[in-house]
C-alpha cells in the first residue's frame, strides 16, 4: 500500500514538474525568425531565397503550471517536494502539463517573384496531462483528511503522434497582400483521448466506507492498451506506423502596407485525424463501494483482515471494459497574429499575439526586437506575457553562403535554470537557401519588404 | 572583430541554453510526507444464531416460534421391558388321578395370571407304570391350547418305569377361568389288549416358561434400575457465577408400553460438581413418579408421562447454579407398587423408557459471561504504519452490555499485547420491552488510538482473539431474554498514518 502511494505521488509530482509540453508560445517565434520556419508559422510568409531546403529541425518544449522549484527544493540532485506548496498552486482542474516535440524532415520551397510553392514532412507529437488537485491531495495526504468529502481524482490524458505530409503555396496580390495555405495529409501513429474523466472517491465518516463512482471514457489507438487488475498495460509502439489518417489545413495572410510595416495572421492546424488501427474505447461506469470484510466472522476458518488487500481492492475497483471503436481527434488549432516594424536598416521591432486550443483556449502576447549583426548573423529577443507569467525568448540565425543554422528558445531563463521555468521551448535546425532574392535598399534584416520585381 | 563578437554571443547563448538542462534531478524525497489513510476494515452483522453456530452451544440450543432461545439437553436414562422385570416360575401340577382339578392359588408361585401366551419353555409330562405290561398314557387339558386346540399328548410307559417326555411350550396359550382351576385329564391303556388300566400317576410341569403376553393380577415387583448420570456439557461454557439461571426446568419423560402401573423412584440423585464434590438434588422423583400405562383394552400402545422438576418443587436452580458436570440418578422401579388387584396385561418386550430433558430458557442474567473468537490477522499490512487508530461502531441488538478486549498473537501463538489496557465497553445494552424483546437498539462509537507498543504488537501479529464479555445491565430488574435473531452490527474502520521510507 505504502509503496504504491509513494510511487503514485512520485509519478504525479514528477509529471507535474517535468512533463514537457508544447503550448502556443512554442511557436511564438516561428513567424518572427528567418528561414523556412517562418513559412511553417505562416504559409503566406514568402521565403527570401528562390530555393529553400529544410534539412533537419528538432523542437521540443513543455509547459506546466508548477515549476520544479515551485513544487519543492532541489538539493544535491534530490528534489524535496513540499506537498502543501505544491497543492496550493494547483487548481481543481485544468492543471495541464503539456508537451510537444517536432522533428522536421525534408522540406523544399520554390520562390518566384510574389509566389511560392513547397512540400514538407514533419513528425509531430503533442500531449496534455491534466492532474486534478484532488488526486495530488489524495496522494500527498491520503484520504483520511478528506473523510466526508468527495474527491475527483481522474486525470485526463490526451495526446497524439502523427506525420504530416504537406504542400504549401502562397501568392501576392496588389503588391502588398500575400495569402498562403498549406494542405496536410496526416498519418497518425498513436493517440489517446480522454472523453470523460469523472472518478469520485468518497469516504464515509462512519467507518470509512469508501465509494468510487466512475464515468470514464478513454480512447486509444496505435498502441495496444489494456486496463486490467494490474493497472494499464501498454503494448509496443511503432513510431512510423499508420494507425489513423486525416487532413489538416494552415491558412495565412501577410499584409505589407509600406516598406516598414508588415502584419501577418495565420490559422494553423485546422483538421482532424480518424483513428482505426488498434482503436479502442475503454469505459468505466458505475459505483463501487468498499466496506471491508462483510462475511460471517464466526466462520470456522476465521478471517484475514488484510489492510493492504483492502487498499488494493479499492484501487482496482475502477474496472474498465474495452471495446474496439474508431474515434477522431482534432488538431490543436492555433491562431497567431504578427506585426513587424522596420526601425532601422538592421533593426526590426515586432509583436505577436496568439491563441491556441489545447484542452482550453490559451492566449499570449509578446514584443521583441530583431537585430542584424554583420553579414551573416541575425539575433532576436522577445519578451512575452501569458497566463502563467512573463518570459524572455531569444533566437539566432547564422546565414553563411546558403546554409542557415538557427537556434531559438522562448525562455532563456529556463535555459539558464530549467527548474524555475514553467515553460520552455527550444528549436534548432539547418536549412539550405539558394539564390537570394534581393530586397530593396539591401535590407536583409527585414524580410522581403517589397521584393524587387514582385508583381512587376 | 564585430563578427567575432557576434559569433561569440551566438555560441554563448547556445551554451547557456544547453547548460539549463545540465543539472538533472536524480532523486525524489518528500518533506513531511505522512499520508493518512482511512479504510474500512469490516462491516458485518451477526445474530446470535451466527455467533453460536460453531460453539458447543449449538448442540443444545433450540428456539421457539418467536426465535426465543433456550438451552436444552436430553438424555435417555433407562429403558426396560417386562421380560427383564418379571420371570415366570416353573409350575408343577401333580396328576394323582386321571382327572385333576388344580387350584393355581395353591401352587407355590407368585402370580395370578388368567392368560399367558408362551414364547418358550417346555411342557414336561411324566408317568409311573406300576402295571406288569406296557401302557399308553393319553394326556389332555383344555387350559393349554395350541391354535385353539387343547393340548393332547401320549406317552408309552413300560412296566415298572417312570417315563418322561416334553414338548415346547412356544405357541401355547395358558388360560384359566375365574375359578382359578387348571384341569388336566389322562387315561392309560395296555398296549397289548388296549384295556384301560389305572397307573400310579404322574405330573405335568411348565418348565422355564417364557412368555409373549400375560394377563392377570400382578404382584408387586421391585426392580433396581441401577445408577446413571446425565452429562451437562451444556453448562461447560459457563464459568460459575457468570450467569444466573432464572427458570430452568428438568423434565422426566417416560414412554410406557407396559400395561401395568410402574413407579419410578430416585433413591440417590445428586449433582456432580466440577471440584469433584456432590450436591444433593431434591426433587419429586425421590417421592416416586407413577406414570401412565395402557389398559388391556387399549392393547400395546405407548403412553407418555412427564414429571416436571422446577424451582417450585426442587432445588434444581441451586444445583444448576453450581454448574455441575452431571446429574447422577439411581432409580428403582416398582411394578404395581400399590398391590392393585386389577387385571393388567403386559407384552414381554413392551418398552418402558425414561429420559431427562433439561430446558433452560435464556431468560438469564449475565454476570460476565464471555465469548471468544479467534481470527487470522496479518499485521504485515501495518508494517509501514507510523500511527494507527481504529474506529469501532457497534449497534447492539442484544439486551446485554458488551465489553471487549482484543489480544494479538505471533506465529508461535505467543501473546504480544492487547488492544486496550483493559476491556472497554463497546456496546450498551439495547432496550427491551416487558417481555424481554428488543424495541430499540443502541449504537456506540469507540475510537482507539494505538500507542507505539500496541502498534508494534499489531505489526507482528498473525492472529487475534476477540473476547467479548456480556452483562445484563445493572438497571434491569428482569432477566435478559435472548432471541436467535437478535443481532449486533460491527463496523470497523482504521486510520493508518504511513511513515516515509
């Protein structure tokens, strides 16, 4: 019993503190940095080279409502969790631990005057774990403190991993307005979706009769998942298998009223994936009460009052029935607006606002500056504000005769001290860019303002 | 230079970013992490029926139509038949004349039967021939018949010889009239000339007679039934003084097929106490118990007679309060003890059987009666417990106050500790109406915090024994009546605080 409890709280605390996530801010810098990632962020963003090849890019990040240092203190590599502090920072629901990881494969983009077309491939994984405060309280304190109260303890787990095969295109109208779109075929690898997550534990004050009322519906696909007496068994997973398919769409628009200003708006990840391979529905619905031993104590054999077995029976009471069932998950749609202003020949001021639908809509705002340094280096910084506080991001792009190497992080403080960060995102990659399109006034730091020859 | 600075800045940023992940957390600990669990341990209800089902009470308990309980024990004492009590004597009838009229009353026997159906024995006849030639003797009597035909036999007797012969008496019926005369005729004729002659005489003897059925006036017979004892195992579960029996009743039950008055009399009745001493048991039995019998007209039927021995006519309560291991009874039986000159009938194998039935209604006062039950109890489940407490909720449907103590034992059945320092009252007596029936149960909640010593004992225990002491409330003026369906509900929960590893 005790080992189980400790394992449980360990898992919960670790997940609360470390589960990487990807939230809206992960992409916040994509439309603001140079290169292929800008077009990924907004399909209407034209590349400033005729040919751009995305070779390789990895990105990953997380967001948690509680950082490591908010959960406890770290001493010599040991995290000493302070339960009360941890709990005081939790909401009853919506404590979403989010992660996202992307691996961009090959991408190719061809730019000609005011239009461009391209193809790309990405592997994406994202997930959300919502740990209810009651569950943490139950794990930290046990149920004795909550006798006579109802505890809602069911976490919600949502996540998906899929490949994205995309075709993008953009075209400029009236010299200043560019619209773009990206159509994506989605090959799903695995997914889990919590459609219903009500599990209420009530401990009666009389003699601690415990009742669990459950109404839980979880869908999984791509990975054989079984709920049994031992808990959850997850089978082997093949990352590149196809367990589902779907389509997605990114839309974008960029408006350049003059040589110094640019406004962009993109809506990404419209679409859904239908899951069919190993697609299962796991349901638990009912009420289970535990009253301890209820037989005749005068039976000749005597009785075993086994506390550990009692706890195990309580935990095992939420029985699931598993059936094959196809289901559909929607993509986490993001809407993002950007504004850039050319303050000098080498300096750009920018601002961005975004909203993303994770389990709930999340929004953020940021302002930044980009600075060209010399012929082949560009650095940028971004200060942002979102629900869980401010952050400071930075990016670097080195552009040397074709190859573009870029590194971006949305929270440099996290980079300095990950344990203090509620969120962090890091991306690095390598592009090849050929045949640079000359921009007016030889301004390279401010991307493609009235490219010479467009619509002319 | 400018490019160099920019390059350095870029590399620095990358280095800072990478260093953010360079301090991994390798272990996890919890500050003041002592979760406390509240768990149901048991939720059970048991009736007296459940509680007593496996005890030695079970063999002795009975219930009436209202499920009111009584302890009863029944034991056969003695059984006998007339064949064991009454033996017919040998009867010899001299035949001096060829026509003999014999008055049974003149015979040296103690019975005055008008009918005997023989199942065994012999009819022996003998004659002495004082003639000079052989003779044949014919003997007949209408008082002895076989299937309705008078007995008729013949015997050849050589001259100068006393000749004897016999036939089985089985199947013959002896029957005489109210005059009490048994008539026997014989005649002797010579073999050669068939002339009737007179011989010296003879005799007809009824030897070793066995009977199936007799009718007549019985003599008074004294039969010693010997000594027997009634084991009182039912009382072994009680310690002297732990209960007060209010209204026990012992009943002598006689089932009688013998068509004659029989009186059972206790000549020496005693209670055998646990310390080996004896206590005189005074009861109406010592004055004799006459029981019913079937008349000749009724034939062979069984008649039941009972003799009730209670607090009014005996010292039974005092004897049982001493919790004897047995009651010893030495009995005599008197057949026709009052020498009645009536005609009785008896079958040889008719059965007269006596039994003692002791009935103790559980209208009793409990003065510390204890029940004990042992359980397997795996204390390993508490191994990581830093503190533990029990919450016990008992609703008591018994009309008794219950106090309990729980003892913990290790695998070697060595007593480790008890749950409480001393027995505690866990249930107040339920309210009973004037007939002793329950009309309101009581509920009592007890919370017990285990100290370190007791918790340690609990962890090492492999079995537990619950001892329940029952008392009739002091305020009750009347005894407690127990019913099989009276029940006690037990709800036990545990609070366990876990110590961090």
